[in-house]
């Protein structure tokens, strides 16, 4: 909701636990809840903005007003929910095909037709090569400066600078090849070359039955 022109694809899992009629009903219910949530958000933002504009000293709240106006201008496109059975490989392929179909939609993603500079592809290929090398640990965590030094050792990337690398990492983060939390101070100097490792860690740590599992340990 804070990212301009966001596109969200809701995915409903555990279809195998529902009857066919239930899937249709739940899909309709989820989409209705999302629509209601967005309408409430729009209403709340308008209410907060009106309150600030109607205050006795509106000049004291300029920063808050600008932030709210910025949030109000962020459009959010919600696509139709995709219901999948995660235990069925065919459903996973169906989800993959749906995602690719949407991503290729130039109306949803105008930048999909943008031509990237050759250096972007060169750095991407080099990072894939580094991530797959034996010297990189399974967790794939690497210091940003060390990554730059490794890339600069390659003849065609010898002139690669830190600023350009950061621009490229932003792109690679957006497409999911790496994970780079540039906005988090304690993580801004760390690049995760193996995003799947983070997913595995999150699955271990963030789960609905974690409390019960911990309580069951004597």
C-alpha cells in the first residue's frame, strides 16, 4: 500500500482441504474483504487529511499532510485470486503461468519492455556464477564491498563502481534473484545471494503452530 502503482496477486492455498463450492465461496469472500479494506483505507486517509487541513495550525502538520497525500496517491491494482493446491505440481505450474501472463502485461507493468544496459546482464550472470561457486556458504550471505571486489576481478567488470552495483542490486532484488535490505541500517551492507535460504529460515521460525510446539518442549 506504500509502493506507487503496486500490483498484488492474491493466492489462496490449501484448496485440497476444501470442497469445490467452498473454494468459490472463500474466493469471493476474500476478494470482497480486500475491496472493503481498500475502501476503508481510502476513507481513513481522507479523514486524516481533512483533520489536518481543518486544524487551527495546519502549517505545523505539513510533513504529516504531505506523507498522507503521498499515500493517498499510491494506486493499488488487485488481480483476481488464484486458488492452488500446493501439493499438486500442476497447480504450481498453473500459478507460475498466471504470474508470467500478468508480468508480460504492459498495461500492468509498463517497464517490462525497458531495455537494460548490458552491464546489468553481465553483473547478473556473474552473481549467479559466484552464488553457485563452492566458496560461497549455503546461506549465501555476502558483504556488499566483498561482492564488489569479487565482481571487479572479472575483466569486463573491472570498472564497476559501488553506486552502479547498488542500482543493479535494486533491480536484482526486485526480480527476486537476490535479497538486499538496503533500507535496513544493520543489513544494508549484506547481500543475500540465496533467497531460498531466507525462505527456509522464515518457514522454520514463522509458523502458526510455533507457540504450541514450544510449549510442548519440557
